[in-house]
C-alpha cells in the first residue's frame, strides 16, 4: 500500500525523467506537494501540487546562489529524494581532468552542497532524506573507477549523515540499485539485456524510495536492489 502524504512537502532532484520522475509521480499520487529539480523540466507533466525549479546541479559555481533561493522555498520541507546523476565509464586514462571533475561534481559534490542547504528544514521538521546511490557504491568494477569513487563517497556521506542527524529525529537512507531501464544508458556503450528480468524499472526503485520516505518508527539505513539476472548488452558503435 502506498503511504499517504497529504499535506507533506517533498523535494525531488532529477525529476524530469527516470527514477526521479517515477518518485515524483508516486508522491503526487499520494497527495504530496513536490518541488522538482532538473536542468530541463519542459517534459514534466503539469500537476497542481508540482513546483518546477530548473537548476543545473553540476554547475558548482552557480549552485550556492541557487541553493540560497531554494532554501527560502523549502522551509516547510518534510523530505527529499536526491535522484539526479549521470554515468561515464572507461579506463582512468580515457578521462580528461574536466571529465573527472564533471562526474564527481554532479554525482557527489552537488549532493553534499544540496544536503547542506536542506538540513535546517529537514532537522526542524524531523524530515527524511533519501539518496539514490548505485551498485557501484558496493564494489569496484573495471572501467568504473571514477563513477565508483563518486558513489562510494556518496554512500559514506549518507552513512555518516545518518548518525549525525539521528538526534534531530531526521532519517537518512541510501538506495543502491543495479541497472535500471532508463535514459541513463542513452549515451553509454552498454545497456541492460533486453529481457524484463535483466533490469529494474524506475517504478520499482521509486517504490523503495517512497517506502523509506514513509517510515515513522524506525529508519531504513540502506536498500540494495538488483535485477534478477545481470546481463550487460554492448551497443554497436555510432555510425560515422
């Protein structure tokens, strides 16, 4: 049964597609008000309880100013689901310095910046905070050194924050999914196999997020989700 979130206020990053979009839809269906953050929300379905906030979380130079404005909008925040992220894979020598920075900025540093901005409201309201991590936070993998570094860092951050914020009644969860059939793989050289059991759906991950956001007694520290069968399919190289 979906938890009821009537009169609750949530923030969701990556709200334009994939897991973030599925989380947003689930929360709205439960009666919540949602502030959605993404670089482009033009494809987001209109809803009475949905507030759009277009923001590039990977632009760290502009982020502090944007987050100051966001704090004023989110003083009544009951919870947040930080779903924004992107992947890039290859051996370390294939990464430029700029590509390393961009991957870490979006997948780790921006999450820390955003959490810092939201903490006063979340602590005041005994709120809930859910991070979307990755199976890449659980074990290193070839051609995934930079991405794994970001996700390992996010997992450590979430674990420490969970202990730091418990005295304020705030709950912190990280969810580590395996491959999810979303646009995450659009620019990559691989994707999940085509069978249904080769990948999670965005809705399955969203259900775990909503469960964590709806906890009242205890706290879900960490959830690891995997497809039934892990099958990686290589994509053909793009045509010249």
